[in-house]
C-alpha cells in the first residue's frame, strides 16, 4: 500500500496526461539501458579519471545556495 506522501496529486497527474495528449504518447523516451551498460561504464571511467587528475570542485551547501541568487 502506498504511503499518503507518495500518492500523486491531481495537478501532477493532469500535467502528465496533458503531455501524453500533446506528444501523442509518453512525454519521454523510455530506454532499456541498464546501469552497467557500456555508455554508463565509460562515463564512470571518465569521472574517475577527472577525480584522479584533481579536476574536482568542492562546494559547501551554503556556497551552492549563495550561487543561486
């Protein structure tokens, strides 16, 4: 049984259904790409190489919030 906080609210459902009608189908393209696909593995290797090369940026939550405005 779904918890109340996980139940979709009517405006969200209406928005989704409006997009289904507008797109004449799903408003997104479903894929069958598992986590361990070649594409994802390459992205992970690239990210790991960036970390090893020191190409990282570290920000605190406060710094990120200050960047919003």
